[in-house]
C-alpha cells in the first residue's frame, strides 16, 4: 500500500538498537546526566580535575584526622588565640619556649617585698611547680626583724657552789620570739643555722670575804662542751662586795646546737642575784 504525502511512523529506538560504544559525549546534552543516572561508587578520583573539590563540596566534619597526612598542618592554619591549655600536653612548655621578656619585660613591683607576695618553686626538685608566700622564705633563709631573739633573767637568787663548774639556769623569760629558750635548763637552741650574738651577765654576792687571790669566771659554751666563748675572769681582792660579771660572743651555730652560760669560783659559795643576772641573744646572719 502506498502512502501519499507522509512518511510511515518510525519505530521507537531501544538500547538493543544502539551499538556498544556508539553514544559519545557530543550526543549528550549539557546537565543531562543526573546523580540518579550514576551508579553508586563508580566515580573515582581519576575523574576529578585537580583542585576541583572545594569546601562547598565537602560535608561538615567530613575530613577526619585519618584523612590528614602526618605533619601536614602548620601554624599558618591556626586561628589566632585558638590554642588553649586543654590542647597543650602536661610538661610541654619548657624554659626554652619562654621569651626572656616574660621576666625582663614584667612591671617592677615598685615596693618592698611583703609577706603575701607569691613566688613559684619546684617542690623538692621533682618537677612539681608550687607557689609559696614570701613569709615562708623566712623559715628557710633565717630570721626577720624581731625573730630568733630572746632575753632571760634569774628570778630569785641562784645559789652557786665553790670550785664547781655550774651551768646557770636563767629561769624567767622577758622575751622569746620563737620559743627557743628553755627556762628549765637555761639552754637556747635556735633551730636555724646561722651566726648569733650572745650576752650574759651575773651579779655575784659572795656573802663573806673571798680571800685575796680567789678567782672565777663566767663563760658561754656550745653544747656544754669545751667549746667556750666570751669568758670573763676575775681575781678577788679579799672582800665580800658584790661583783658584776659579763661575757659576750658572736657564735656560729648549726640548727641543733645550743648555747648556755657557765659559772665557776674558786673560793666561796654565794648567790647570783635575782633580776641582776641576764642572758640574751639574737641572730645576726
């Protein structure tokens, strides 16, 4: 049968009518291939142009630590002020990382150091940094004004024997800044090593003629041994008058040393007079 004026209808083209590999990119309209037409996991990195993937193509938090090469992030990628103490491991800030200006550029205190001022120190050299107030430094360095000092006196006449070395007990305190003087045995143990000045006095009332040539001494001893300081000796003139004796010395002590006053007289017993016999001392260095 012949058709006049019109061509016969064409049959629909199916995939079976297309030879493998015939459809080229020139035959595909722009944006014609949608995500729905692309099989899962078929687009590899070889299909991506260099620099093509930008931040808008990345999901939030899509780049994990596992995807970042070691040593790839440098300081230019840090936002100023973004590194806080939570991101610094313990012990990572060394003295080599501290600028000299941390100390030299600080503002001067502009006043005398006060007890409440703070210092930092390595506790026991074990790497533990602790703070301490300036007041604690006194316990290590020594005494401040008004500390490690004492004055004691004999309260009530003290009887002393003849020809007997006697450790005197000044049995009443006037002052004792750190409770280091012992009124029961007459010994001063400062508890802090250093150099001290000591002074002792005794007023002796023999009560009878001591005889011409009689003699005695007042001295300071360390630890009650033969280490003696500040001895004052006197030779009697043959009368019974009261006599004042004095002994003074600068003595260097360890923290557990003690100092006491010793008396000796060759001729007669007598009394060291109440409130006229004194023992005192203080730290000087």
